[in-house]
C-alpha cells in the first residue's frame, strides 16, 4: 500500500511541476506584475482532498524548489515556499475542518489569498518597506479571480476522481459476489 501511495505522490509532484512550468509560457493579458493563475495549485487541491497534510506539504515543497530552480531562480524560493506552504496549510485546514461551509472553489480562493499575503509579507521583510503593502488590494482581487478559476478546475477533478474511486469500489464488491465459473 505504501508503494502505491508513494507512486501517487510522485505523479502529483511531476504534474504540479509540469503545470507550473507550462503556466510560465502562457501569456496573461493583465499588465499587473506578480499576477498569475497558479494552475499548479490544482494539484495541491487534489492532494488535499485525498492525502495527509505531510504528503501535501512534500508535494508543494518539491514543486516550489524544482520550479524555482528551473525558471525564476533560487532567489525566488523564499517567496514560492512562503506562499505555497502557507496556502497549502490554510487550504488543508479549511478543507478538513470547514468543508461543509466552504466549497473547493472557496477553499482555493482562501489558498490564493493566503499565498499572495505570504509572498507580499516576505517581500516587505526583504525590502524592509511597508509601501509594498499598498499592492495588497490588487493581489487580493487577483487572488479571488484566480482562486475561483483553479478551484473550479480542482473541484471538477476531485469529483471525477471520487466518482471513479466509488465506481471501482462498487465493481470490486460486485466481483466479490460472483460465483466461480465451472469451466
């Protein structure tokens, strides 16, 4: 069972990295620096729905390191890690404790807001200027929009995985009632 789980985690890490790298070549028609869709968070949403917090954090941590190393440079790693890890924790807690109140879309918006807030806090600490916080309203609006987009995709994906899983379990139950053939 552990090998299957490890395989799933590796697949999710690879997909998160690929989606994040592909997103870098997608032009966004918004002339606001720092705004991006955050499509890699779709994988985080999937992981949150099916895995432990530890596994989710491993996926996010490795995605941040690899994507920073292959694209933006290691100097961007504090921003990526702060945003990615804090948003993953926030989404995981809300999903596990308040999923009756928040849909996956809402949880994704919470993650996007947490991500942007963490990155802005890191930037303010590094630059040692609070003037950067004036950028927060712009990032807040973009977080709601992008969180809804990634949350919608993540919600559909999680629903499909759950349907397939339930169908698989149903088929296993049906097979267990079949009598052996007399051939």
